[in-house]
């Protein structure tokens, strides 16, 4: 039975076969980041300086993650946002790698590694979602959302 977010998106986990098929269409860096929880070097991902209006979606499965209206320049070299498109689209997981405590964020539908969230962001949330550009695709306002990035909840 599908599970839908409040904003109408299907959060049913993708199967291993679906993820494997999607990964065949990605670059090696995108696979390394999303599947192996790698981090891109700062200032080289391509989306950190994007100031266009639109929606950032997961490169694996297309779930909308962030709106450009929630993006801010954190000075860190990675795209940063203060709130997700829908909180149910992001899963937070404690990460104690590298001898420190951080909170990893993954896509709720594909389980793909996106980046980390920190409590040093701007108002109104005070949060800084620090993302790898390789984990996302940008859909500019006015462009049609691909089918996998559209809400699918049944209408009442």
C-alpha cells in the first residue's frame, strides 16, 4: 500500500531493481554520492551558485527536495537550504563517521544520500541543509516536472 506525503507524493520505497536501473543512467560521481554516501569537494558541484527559481529534486527517483525560495548562500561551497520542500521527503539519520556527530539526510523514497543538516542556519528554522549537487537535479520554474517529480496521491 503506497504511503503519501502531506504534499501528495508517493513515498513508497523504490525497489533495488528500480534503483539499479536509475543508477545506470547516472554519472559515476552521482552514484558515488547517492549510493556510497560520498561528499563532493566544496565549490565544485555546480548548483551552489544557482540563483534561478525552481525546485531541486532527487537525482534518484525525482522526489522534490527543496524550493529555490528556501536556498541561501552559506559560504560553505555546497547548496544550502533552510527548509525542505516537504519534511516527509527527507529522512534524518545519525552519522558518527569521521569521529564526529552529524545528521545525514537521505531521500525518503530512494534512500539516496543527499548531504547533512546542521543547526546553524538562518531564520525561520535555524537549520542548514547542506546538499551535494550530484544528488540533485534542478527543475526551473516554467519547465514541466518529470512524471517522477509530480504528486500522485489519489484525489478524494
